[in-house]
C-alpha cells in the first residue's frame, strides 16, 4: 500500500509539473519574443507558478480549474492594490499585513478556498514592490489573466487529475454497511468478525483520511450537514459493533411443534428486531438519497417508531413483577442505534434539501438547517476570531512575517526584494522546529542553486535565446523533483528557474544569484523569528488546550441531562450549555486537523487519543438532546433511584474534568467514573434508568479510552 501511494505521489507531481510548465511557457515565450512585453510576460509566468505550484489547490482537474478561474477576480484586485501602494514602503507594508491576514484566515472557508491563498499572496507581493508604475497596470492584469486561463485549460485538458470517491459516496457506502449490519442484528447473532468489519469501515469517514478537496469543512449548510451525518454514521457503526459484541439475551422462538430438546436461541425480542429492521430500511434509504441527491423515505417514521418503542418498554416494565435487566439493556442499546441513525438521516435530508426542510428536532443540533448563508459565514468567522483558534494563529503569524519582510526589503532597498517575502511565505511552518528544518534545507539548496546559476550567468552572458532553451526544462525539473525530494531541491532548482527567466527579461549578471542568496537568507531569518515568537508549538499545545476546554464545556451536560430526564415536567438541557460545547467542538476539530498535519516530535511517546475526545463530546451532545425527548409521564421515579442517577452523573462530570486535566498533563489521580450498577427500583421507571445507565457507562468507557491510567 505504501509503495502504491508513493508511486501515485510521483505520478501526480510529474503531471502537475507538466501542466504548470506548459501553461507558463505558452504565456511567457510569445509575450517576450513575439509581443516584446516583459511586464506582461512576468505575470503570465508567475500566475501558473503561483496557482499551480505555490498553492496546493486540491481536487480533480475540473475542480482545480474552477478554483483557479474563481480566484482570478481576487488576483486582479490584489495586483491593482499592490500597484497602487508600491510607491510607499509604509503603505505597502500595511497592505501586506492586511492582505496576508485576510488570505490566510480564508482557510476557515474550507480547503479549496484556503488552498488558493498562497498563490494570491504572491500576486500582491509581485505588484507592491518598486518601481511605482501604475501605467503598467493593464499589462500586469492582462498577463495574470492569460497565465491563469492557460493554467485552467491545462488542468482541465492536459493529463487531468482523475476525481476520487466523493465524501457523499463514502458516506453512502458506510450507510449501506450499517443497513446490512442492522438487518443482520435483527435476525440473530452475527458472525464473529462483524464488529471488526464495522469498525474497519468507520475510518474512511475521518477527515484526516480524506483528500482535502472532499472534506466537508466549509461553513455552508451542506458541508455542515454532511460533516454531522459523517459523525453520526461513525457513531452508528461503533454502536452496531458493540451490539454485535453483546448479543441479545436468550428469547425462546415460537414453534408449531415444541420440542423439549430445543434450547432458546439468542435472538432479539420482537420489538427490538422490528426497530432494527426499520433502522436498516432508514439507512438504506439514506444511502440511496446520498447517491441520487433527492430526499427518500418517510422523515418521521423512525422518530415515531422510537417513541412507540420506548412507550412499549415502559408498559412492559410496569406489567412485570421482576425486571429483566439484560433485555432492558439490550433494548437501550437498540434505541441508541436508532437515535444515531435518525440523526444521520436528518443531517442527510438537510444536505440534499437545503432550507426547504420542515422544522427539525432537536433544533439545537440542526440549528444551521434554516439559517441564512450570511449567518453561517458570520458564525464561522466570529467563532475563529479568537487567540484559541489555530486559523487565527496561523493568519496572524503569516501576516506579521510578511509585513516584517516587506518592511525590511523596502527599507534596505534589496534587489528583487519580493524574494524575501516569497521565502517567508514558502518556508513558514506552524511550529518553530519545522520552520528551522525547512529554513536549514532551503538555505543549503539556495546556496547550491545560486552557485550553479552564477556559473551559468557568467558563462552564457547576455544570450537570451540560450536561457530560453533552459527555462522550460528547468521548470519541469523544479516543479516535479522539488515536491518529491524536499525543500533543498525545490529551492535550488527554483533558483535556476528565476535566473533563466529574469535573464530573458533584462540583462543579468552573476550578481543576480548573489541577490537571490541575500533575499532568501533575509526571508529565512524573518520567518524563523516569527516561528519562534508567535505560537512556536503549533497545534501541539493548542490541541491540548482546546481538547481540555471541550471536555470542561461538556462536563456539566451529564448532570443537566439527568436532571432533564428526572424532571416531572417536560424539560430540556439549557441551550447556553450546548451552544458553548458546540463552539468548543469546532475549535477543537480545527486544532486536531492541524495537529495531524504536523510531524510527531516524539514518536516513542504514547499519544493521547484526541479523536476519542471529539467522539466523546459528540456522544455527550447527542445524549443530551435525545434522552429527554421521550415521554416519561407516569414513570414515577422514586427518590432513591433519582439520587442514584444524579450521583453517577456527578461522578461522570468529575471524571470528565479529570480527563481534561490529563489532556493538559496536570492530572495526579486516577479517573473515577459512574458507580457500579445498583438500580434500586423496578416498574415503569426502570427503562428510563437503564437508558441513563447505558449512556453514562458508555461515556465512562470513552473517557478511559482517552486517558488510560
């Protein structure tokens, strides 16, 4: 598998290099040697480099072409702004800070928008340096437009990247797997490897395992709904795996001719089997809806069936003299499976129907279903405008570095000063250690490349046609070998590319290579200083803080949920508590996504299961909304049972806070959890208590998985 991925990576790098080289050459050569427009040729050359190499725009050929053309208006505006501010170092620096922050912070809109940001930065960087020449603006805009259009055509027509499986298709496959597992669980014991197979199908929905273009990470309604459907489906698969690991209690099957040697077979009771079959039908309809893009099935069938199932449990428990705890616990597990399937179905309905859906419950979980797009954008931007957001940290670090680089390059009047900013842009990393590694390699590669470029410029002299013959092969080598062999090769080969390109635009000597070394060195020092001073630990420290804050935000939900369930009147969990938890969940998910992109500085250390923290928080939120939904009138929970439930909820809340301390490395005592099961009551209240018991026990198991003693 690793060899296959490596071969795919090599193929993709070579194909991308071919497309970028072809697009850059098709614009550069005719403008230099045919129309004699060097300014236009410069932008026609760097537009494909910016959007094809510097910007890791994800997706297939069609998707990349759409992103490139969609980014063109923003690129034209940035070139215009940079040209207008080029006459003043102070104005250009202020503009660089604002543009740098805005473009980097645009990553909150998703990987496709964020992927184009570095290339757009380059357009402003190129234009904001002297000479101040507003009369050449039309040439710059024309060259940029030509280069972007040529790159879009090459992405679409020349060795286009094939589309991979979409998130919807992955989600549909997972729902089909859940449908088959639910149907099998309704008929009796499943094969021994069923639980392992269900868990193996779950990681395919993890965002870290998906290509960036397919991640539902944007602020729009569809992306939010698909992400929620994916989380609910993963939880559903885990619940089905647990259901298969703990088979139903023995229930005698009816027979026309009973036999004394026929032992009871472990099969679900009729009501559980019926609900599981309905879950299978709903999951199959959800999979079909994802594939067709149209709503399918009765949206309220499963919801009503869950209420009827709970009412039947309460009536049966009231009619029995002795409680059947194994059966009630199995029914509670089946009810939890149905709840996850219902959330996944509802989220998919929102994804395919948009705002045309009916009022949805629980409204707190699907608050985005009828919200206007502007409000969704505002919530995403406002939620990340905090020092605890890795999106904000990265944007601030980049803006400070680029602003400092522009100030230094303008104040010292460095030749080709935009190379200083380009070094900051390409060598900056989210951690100080990674930045130092990149800078060290880049300086070594630039030094070797500059020596080679100096020898070339000195030996060839002022012969533009010789450089013309070397430019295309140099680009092909730099853009294919650089991503495969590392930063040193990329910087060294790119030095040859810029030397051969600028030697055709104006007479150049070996001093061009010297300027390249000085500029990259200055940019490296500035980038390294920013990496040391601004959040040097990257997401490693932030993921600890955000995960601990998430656990502390969800800790009060367990007692609040138990209080709502035990209330004599219909009650819900306070909305303020769930809103706070959802906000912390979004910040923790962003920190975790960046954390996974950073190499582990201590592979020998046993890592904390951060993904389990996210799943635990989602499990808490789901229970907090689902458990109080059922009609509990007439259950009559005695005070002793209520005290038992509240005590267990308080212990779980304390264990959640202890897990938060462990996430930050401050825990000193072992995790506590719900007390041993001592259900002190039978009758109608018992099913409600069993539901609480199962929820609390599952959460305690989740906490033990996060931070084992």
